[in-house]
C-alpha cells in the first residue's frame, strides 16, 4: 500500500510533468509556476510534519499541507475553467488533490481532537489537585472559601 509520503511526492511529480505540457502562454506560465510551487510544497511540508518535535508542531505543519493542497486544487480548477487545459488529466489531478486534502483534513481533525482531549484531561487533573473550584461558569476560577479549623 502506498504511503501518504509517497503519494504526495507522486502528486508533485505528476503536476510537474503536467505543467510542462501546458500551452505556451503568459497565463499558463504564471499558473504553472504557482501550481508547481503549491503541489511540491504539499509533499515537502508533509515530510516536515513527519519530523515534528511535538504534536502541536505536527498539527501546525499539517495545516500548511492542507493549505497547499487546497491551493493546488484551485490552480487546477482555474486551468480547467479557463479552458487552458480541459483534459481528463486535469480532472484526474483535481481528484487526486481532493483525495489528499480529505486525508490531511481527517488527520488534522483526529490530531486536534486527541490534542484537545489531552488538554482537557490535563486541565481537569490540575483542577482536581488545585485549591480552586469552577464557580459558576466553567471559565471563571474562584478560590474555595477557607473553612476555619477546630
């Protein structure tokens, strides 16, 4: 089974080859430059995310991957809708970009949910072991009244 790392690299290579076959015009040159930058960034930033030093860094880098994948799709859609390239290849690349984007968004949601749960557990534990109680709102910390001793 192909990994996401391999798939993002294949996507970038496909975009490079596809861009080289675009018609020679000012508009296709500008779009080709943008789409190559965005598509190659998807794989590069995904690899960088895999080397993240913390969960927060991993999520932040995956956010960049999400943005670049979405931008790649945008440029492909412009090529299609402007009739610069209305080939089946363009549609296939849009489809692959959308699949990658869905995978990344799903990973981000799972990562953020897990991070949020860990944060909630840590916060709850801190509340249980501190001299503060949540009254009346869960966002307002008030000290517990001191009870006089015997």
